[in-house]
């Protein structure tokens, strides 16, 4: 049947229910047992006297004379349970109403006794049934009904319902963030909330989204970091260990590992430096992987990655020179740009400068690094919020978590010298003035906070990109409801 005919048939059944005095959308369910619990009772099923009320979505039906069978799914487990309805048990009118109105996809409630069929099927013998939600649209076929990738993402609720792998992804995503949260709480970090709307976006090199605040009649930005400058204000306030998990927004290009709206975690640890941060991150990453996936070994892109291996450290300038022959400490913009063109690296020429040129050169080099490891010794021009290295002030105490040719997270010894911070903000503003939209904004209110004093602090941020890499999917596939363009 065509879709419109199927829908019309279900609307007819909806009217049949109403004429029979049945509310097809009641507010209350009498369910007292989940499918998960009901199935567990069969392990020690000795009595058939207890009445259980189960409810769920009808995934299939079968009719054989005066007997009907239905498999229901309630989300408490990936399994279904079989419901058996007999005409002589539930009554002819009730049975006929079931037969004439029930469809795959409806939600229904069944009260009865648990029993095991002659074929060994765990089942519930219904003594009564009730419609909970009459579905108007038919569910897609399990094998051929929802195959287009864009349609799967657009109708993710159906993809989750019909595809156990996608359903498991949602559960793993929850375990991923919950394990990160529990790890940090176990280390005495406290969870905080910082503003999503900012008058001065800070904490990252990124272009922000802009919106208008009607009540205050002013434009504001959606945050591009997980409250970095706010959490460091909390270090000033005397809270030595904080973290935040939430959504952040960057108005940039899309790719398999870039999204404009995504979940990020950032922690800030007073009286710690970037070396302590690297050790904590290594421990946290291993904990998250085991809690979420039950392993430390992954196939990511073309790399076999074992997070349990010894983690390497990669020197920024040395690695670039090894792979491209360019000495970034002495090379100028013309030389680096020539090398980028030779390597076939595509880049945005608007607002292009030596800092962006070096960054593009690094991104080319990192593709060959399998990891796990940390990138260190980044030039000070690349990181306006990190403390200078004591041995080489032209570098900063920053580390980046690297696996499978990509950056998973970044941390550093936070800059707490207000004079140095003000100067670096000034340099970033000059870059913005010449067209670099990713250069950071000068937040002088934050500089004022630093003037009151902030202890030595290590900060680190990691996003859901890490989850998508372990999952083996693009970042959009790893999101529950990725942003999609409206249909034309």
C-alpha cells in the first residue's frame, strides 16, 4: 500500500477505537513491570499466579484463529517480550478490537501471567489489553525502510528505534560523559556552570555565533569555550578544582571531526602545572575508554591505537622540521606559504598571517601521528592564554592530546601574569583588526580579575570528538540529533 493509504487506514482504526469508547491517547499507564524485569523473572519462574502489567511499543503481530501474538519493546532492554492473547481468555469483543485496531508501532498495555510456551518462548498470557498510543505513521521496515544516511540523521528517533547499533551509541555517549564526570568528582573537582551568552567571547581561537539579547538590547556571542575565562575567575575566587560539561558553539566549517554545536569538558586545577595535567589527562582518558567501551585498544581511521601504551611527547618545531624541512623559528611567511602550496595544503587566505601559516603546516604534519601522545613546546604566538616556558620564553607550557592524526584535547599552565596577558590580548586584537576572525578577543575584565591574583593553574579541555573517534564515526554521526538543513 502507498504511504497515504496506510496512514488513512490507521486513521480509520483510530475512529474505531473512539467509537468503541476507547481513549487512544490516555494519560496514565498501569505498567508495573518493565520488559527487562519481566524477562529476568523467568530464571526462577515457579509460580504462574502473579499478575504483571507490561507496556511498550508493538514491534510485530501475528494472528492464528482465536490467538494473537505481539512482541513489545519498552526501552528497558534491547530485547522484546512476546504477548499471547486468546479470544476465550480476554473476551471476543476485546479480542476483535485488538485484531481490528492494533498496528506495528502502537503503544499498548497488557496485564497477565508470565509463562513459557511449548517452544520455550518467554511470554505473557494476557488477561486484558489497553491501547496507550495509536500510531498514525507506519514504522519503516527493519531492513529496507530507512537506508538513506541523510534521512537516518533527519529522523534519528526512528534510526535509534530500528537500529540497535545507533541505540547503543546513545547509551555509550551517556557513559562517556558520566564516566568523565565521575572521574573528576572522584578527584575532588566540583562541577560548575558558566555563561553561554558572553559580551566578549574568550578561551579559544574561533569565530563565534552572534545573537541579540532583546531585554538588554545588545548583541551577545555564544561561547566558544567551556567557560575558560570564567572558570579561571573561580580560581581567583579560591575554588581550586572546577570543571564544566556543556554545549559550546563555533561558527566554522564542517568536517568529519568538526561541528558547530558540540559538547565539551574543561577542568581547571589550582596549584598544578601542565606536567601534572598531562598525567591526570592520561589517567582520565584510560578510565573513560574502559568505562565506555571496555577496552583501551581501538582502530581509528588508519591507525591502531592502544591507550594503554606508553604515551609519547612530540616537540612542535622539531616535528614540523622533520616532516617538512621548515624551521618555524626562523622561517618567514613567504617560505611557509610556499611550502604549504608545495604540499597541496588548502587554507583560507583571508586574514592569513605567519601564525595561521604555521598552524596549517602543523595540521598537515599531525595526520601521520598515531599516538597516543602529547604535543608540547608550541610558540607563544599560538597560545595567548598559556604561561611561557621558563627555559624558553618563546614557547608556552601547552600540551595537546594527539591520536589518529588529530587533536583530541588541549591544556596548559594557565597564564596568570596580568601584564603579559594584556600584551598578548593586544597582539590578538591586532590580528583581528587585519582580518583574522579566529584571533582571540581582548577581555580586559578578565585581565582585571588576574590583577587580584590567580594561583598557578592547569586547565584542560576535551570535546566529543574523542568519543566519535573511539566510536569509529564522524562527529555528526556520534551526535544524537545533529544539525540538518531544512528540506527544500
